[in-house]
């Protein structure tokens, strides 16, 4: 669980519908929404409703079934939006570009096979 008094992450506030987001998929344990600052024509964030895992390494150790579910949801979204050719990115740590410390993956793709992410 989050430590007592910890400030909820921005993603917790999206999950609680306290701030708006364009939600594209949801299960009992996973939620996916459009990234607010897309780095690619298709850029979706997939995160866990559980708040205690700060990154993918912690999630893999603590709940590998939930990590597998997150990847399945990501793949379903990517199939629909990119035709199945996509990047699945987990930034792990601030030095690697992680800014939200609530485990999440980025699905990035082009959505148009005449282009590529380069
Ligand atoms: P990270 O840098 O931690 O791997 O990824 C965090 C992602 O969350 C960034 O791509 C950023 O644009 C996105 N993000 C941050 N705040 C919000 C928000 O309030 N709403 C949405 N939809 N995305 C956000």
C-alpha cells in the first residue's frame, strides 16, 4: 500500500475520476488512457489500479500475474490502434525518464503502416 500520508500519484487521481482523462480500456485491476503529452501518433498509458508498485521491477516481484494482465491489455490496445506493431516502454527510475512513480507502461505506435516511429 502507499505509505500513510503519501500524496496520491496523478494516476491515482485519474483512477478515482478526480481529474479527467481519455480512458480507452479498463478491467478490475488495470486502466489505460491517452497520454496527455503524446510522443507518438498513438500513445497510451497502461497502469495498475494498485498503487503500491512504483515501477515494473517492483510489480514483477510483487504480482507477476498483474504484470501479465497489464501486458495483455497493452497488446489488445496496440492490436486495435497500431495493427500490432508498437513500442511497449517502462521507464524505470528518474534517470531513465520516469516521472510518475506508479507503475505504468507506454504503448507507442504510428497507427498508419505507411509511417514508422523511426
Ligand atoms: P513516465 O515519464 O513516468 O514514464 O510517464 C508518465 C507519463 O504520464 C508521461 O508520458 C506524461 O505525459 C503522462 N502524464 C502525466 N500527467 C498526466 C495526466 O495528468 N494525464 C495524462 N493523461 N497523462 C499524464
